[in-house]
């Protein structure tokens, strides 16, 4: 259940940060937070990442609902063994719901984090959690697969011993 609490905290932080960023931008415009690294610039995204599917709000909401339902079901019913998998899914769930709430309320998502050291689209905290959560989930699958390949099965070990296999020589 800790994963659902984490997702809820991500949603709360996301929903509080967006109006605060809009308010700050209204008074100051673009603001450098860490020179040469990150700044605050408010934009409105009517699509998904990089503005793809702009104007397809209903489609994006349906897709998000399906993804959230799958993640929520995985967390509650399947209960991944790996803490990393659970953390990753909670991050994706929190970020997806945060952006979906914006789309439902406004028809767009507020983006505000600008990377100053590279040419990259402006994004928000929910986008960050979706992306990092997705990467961590892929990493957890890789690590679980790698670990399962390293563990010899009891049947395989016995079969190798019976065949006279000498692993020490």
C-alpha cells in the first residue's frame, strides 16, 4: 500500500507545483533556477510528450485511464516482488494521474521545467516521474531476468550432478 501513498504524494506535489509555477511566471516571466542547468518557463501542452497528438485530449485521457488501470491492478493484485518495480509503477501512476487531472480540468498540461544545458522540450514534475518510473521499471525487469538466469534450478543441478558433471575441474 505504500506505493499508492507514494503515487498520491506525487499527484499532490504535481498539482501544487503547476499553479505555483504559473503564478511565479506571471510575476517574473522565465526564471533561471540554477544558471546553465535549469530554469522555470511556463508553457501549455495540448498534446503528449513533445506536443505529439495535440488536440487529442479525449484519446490521451482514455489511453491514460487504461495505463493507470493496468498499473493500479499490477500494484494491488499482482504485487511485484521487487521493491524497484513497485517504486517504478508508483511513479508512473502518480505522474500519469497528475497530467490527466490537468487535461480533465483545463484541456492541457502545464509544463514549466526547462533544461538550459541542452535543447529539450519543457516538461513538468509528472513527466519526470513518468519517465524515470518507466526507466526504473525497465531496469527492474532487466535485473530480475538477470538474477533468475544466475540461480540454477534444483532440477537442473541434480541432473548435472547425476550425469557426472564435475564443475570444480
